[in-house]
C-alpha cells in the first residue's frame, strides 16, 4: 500500500507541472488567459511550456541512458516525446479554432456530394462507373432522399464476393447515428475535435435530414489555407464565399 500511495503522489505531482497537456498546463492556460484576456495567446504559451518540458524530459532521459545504460532513461525520453507531440497538437488546434471563428459549416463543405441509394447491391456499388471517383466515402440516402448513413469503398470491399449480389449498401453502411453530422450554419470551429483523417471520418451537413454537403479533413485544411492566404494578402479576415 505504501508503494502504491507513493506512486499516486508522484503521478499527482507530475500532472500538476504547469505544462500542456498536463492538468497543470490547463491551470497555467487559465491564469494566462485571465491576465491577458487572449485565449489563443494563453494556449500558445501553455503549449510552449509543454514542449519545453517535453524536451527537458527527452534530454534527461538520454543523459540517464548514457550514464546508467538502463532503459529507464529511454522511457523518460518517450514520455517527453509524447508531451511534445500533444502540446504541439493542442497549440495547433487552438490556432485553427481562432482562425475559423465566425466561419459557418456551409462555407467549408463540398456541396451536392455524390450519393448512393441504400437499396443498391454491394456488387452494383463497386462496379458502377458513377462511383469510380477519387472519393473513398459516399453519403447513403434512402426514400425521399433522406440521409441514411455513410458507406466507404473499404467497407464494401470487405464483403465476400459471393455475398455482394445479395447484400445492399444499407447492410454495410455506417448508420447515420454513428456518423458525425452538422447543421449548415453551425460554427466550423466546433467540428475540429470531431473530425480526423480517414474515410469514415466525414461530416454530413444536414438540414432536417436533407443532405446539403459533406466535409472531410481536407476541406478543413483547404479552408484554413484559404483564410491564412487571405489574411496575409489583406491584413485582416475575410469569409470565404
């Protein structure tokens, strides 16, 4: 019990260090935000503290490994590298959220995406020239054109060939309740924590189950690039049309 208590105390002390993404880094960010009134600057500074602490752990770990020739030093370096990566990601996301502030979802979406009827067989879906796009995921619609889910080429190809004529797209799709959705006028910045690279990580833009568009991580990146270029050219913000 004494050993377990000591470990918990050490973990609590480590987590209280004022460096993102540790809890101490959250407290540091809150303090800096209160003092400066600038949430982006506070996050950037807390992330910088996290990276600095991470590099300190990496250096200390390598030094410990050289001196002791044990793998404890390498574990310390690995923890430091994790902190560097996490702090960098946190700072980047804060920058993106600030950059995308005030931008609605509809201005980043790809409108009128190619859709698939849920009653189409998997064999038809895989062989129809209509779906031989560079896209890897397609919204699925049911009766009346209402959004029903999302199907990826990978999901369809995993169906055994002998079953492709009997199974439908609706059988293999990702149901709508498992797909990230958003309203067209919702803040685009709110989607950042919910979307990741990958065929299934698409956001369907819906207006009362009516499909308006689709958003992927590349759409987010393209919008960010456009806004950054616009800011450099004009010295201010302009919303994409």
